[in-house]
């Protein structure tokens, strides 16, 4: 490949509005132009990412990847606290609504695979093919916010779980939360040397089973503790002043959005063998079956068992029997290790695209591995430093959900589907209008959720920074 072609492929797409099919049916010619333009813009990415030897995944692999990405202990853990901050009516409605919306939006993203005849193997490229350079860089920003925020939050969760296991065996031990955050970071640095998402398939299969193990253990212990507690002492009323209740509700909306975060669907779909759409539909639906069976039970049972006093990290509320808490924490660490890798891959891909070329790496594979080791080490150092300095799990969950995952998982999929002309698929005019109304409602409501969640999360971070010192041993 010559130099000019490579530079073209690295450049994000320019405004692509004229490439979208028009409403009068004259979009065929425009789609032809779009296909030609996108062939130039994405030729290198497709040549490296969609080859037959890389696209080997089945729907089972898709289910493993999606379940690992979404259904993490860090996502489960704040749900009872979020429901407690909203109360039974609004808590249940918010959780059920978020579940159905993200399943729907995930199906929409999967349906846009090759929407213009070309494969977009990353979320950024998909946005660029529909909205041009503005879409490309917007999604790049939100994806990085989601990835970084998610990994900071789950590294705190992993450190908390490791510390809980340590304290079970060494009650007077001197190791702090920061030590365990560093230990987990070192392990993730090791996993970061694996080349791509597909190479993590067996790790993520283990993580999926650990998800079920974590959920089953935590739900079982929650029911056990709930029956042992004097039910008259458990209050389900909202706590605090009117202002506190309001900001807690805002924060809860961000936490729920975080719990359904999946900013990696096109990247996962690019590893699927044909038919990629069918495999992705089946994989997403299977993953959401696991989510419904576990999320809802843990969220509602956790709130029932502990009421308004439930902790932001549900495992911290569990008391008896102690050994089951150890099991839940070990399941949590195993699952989180795979989720962390899924979310750091966009950042790794960004650096690899700019620091490595196919000619250089083929002639000097040692150089490729050395460069990967350097930038993954820098990434892990920064993530571990922030997690150790500000170990406020609930705060990072809320702000990451509000700023990162809400645009990516609730708003953009619907806008992209409408822009690409797919919303005109039903021939029935009434169905078209109902679908349009549904899509506009999702966009409007979750745009509000993003703003409110961000406000609530920022307030809590400010309060925690005032209350605790940096590197506090939570």
C-alpha cells in the first residue's frame, strides 16, 4: 500500500450527509458515491480487521463478549443503591426501561453492519460513515471517556474485592486498598499483551460463568441476610433533605446508565463470522437474557433486604455466612479482569494505528511487542494512579454512565439508525410514525438523563474530595 493511500485511510471521514439515502428513493446513486468514498476512507482498516482469518467468532462468542462487557460486578453492585435512591416506583421503572432500551439500541447498532455496503469495524468508523468527521471524533471522545471511567471504576471494585478476601484471612493485615489496586493493575498489564478481542474469547467465557457465579452467590446471600434481619428495622423511604434526595436521584440515573454500558458493539461484531448480523442478534439477545435474570433480581432483592441503608457496592452489605462473601468477591475479580480488557482495547487500537505500521511490524515483530508493552504500561500506570488516589467507586460509576455510556448506548444508536434511513423500513405508515415517536422519545429522555446524571455525580465527587484525603484507604 502506498503512502498516500495509507494517510487517506487514517484520516477520519469528512461530512457524509450527502451519502445517506434520501427519502424520495434517489439514494441509490448517492449510496454508490458513499460506497466509493468509504472504500477509500476505510480500505486499510477493513484490510486489517475484517479478514476471514480474524472474523472467526460465533454467536456464542458474541454472547460471551457482550455479557462480559455489560454484566460486570461493577455494574451489578450499584444497582440496589440506585434503586434505593429512586424508590420502588421510579427505581423499578428506570431499571426496566434502561434494560429494554439498551437491548433495542444494541440491535439497532448490529443492524447497521455494512449499512452502506462497507464494513465499519469500530464504533468510531461507524459514526464517521454516517455523520462524517464530527461523528467520528464525537464517538472517539465518548468512547474514551466511557473506557477510562469504566476501567477506573472497576479497578477500584477489583481492589475492594481483593482487599475483602485478604481481610477475611488476615484480619490484622497491613495491606491497603491501594496495594490491591496496584496488584490488579499488574495482572491487567499482563493480559494487555494479548493481541485483540478475539484472543480473549476463553478469558471472557470464564468471565461469563463468573458473572453467573457472582450473581447467584450475591443474590443467595442477599436473600439469606434479608431473612435474618429484623424486617421492622429496614426502611425503604428516601433518606436526607429534599436537595440530597434530588441529587441522589440524579446520581442513580447515571449509575443505571453505567450498568448497561457497552461501547464496543461494532468492535465485537467485527470478530463475527458471516452471517455477522444474525450471529450478533442472537449473541446480544442471549447476553440480555442473562442480564435480565440477574440484574433485576439483585437490584430488587438488594433493596428489599437492606432498604435505604444498602451500600453503593452491594457486596459490602453482605454479612453472613462470611465464606460466601469471599466467593462473591473472587467471582467479581475474575469477571472484572475480562471486562477491563474489553474496555481498554479502543485506547490500545488508537495508539497502535498511529505508532505501528504493517510494514514495520512484519519486519520487526520484537519492536511491535516492545512498543505495545510501553504504551500499555503507561495506560495501566495512569489508570492505577487515579483509582488509587480517588477510590470513590460510586462517583466514577455515575459520571462514567452519564458522560460516556448514555450517549453511546442510548442516544447515538437511535440517531444513527434514523440518519442511515433505517427508520423508514416499515412500509406501514402508522408503524413508521410509531417507530419515529419511540426513537425521538428515547433520544430526548436519555439526553436529559445524561445531564442530570452528570450533575449528581460531580456534586458527589466534590463532596467526597472534601471529606476524604487522596489515597484514602476506603
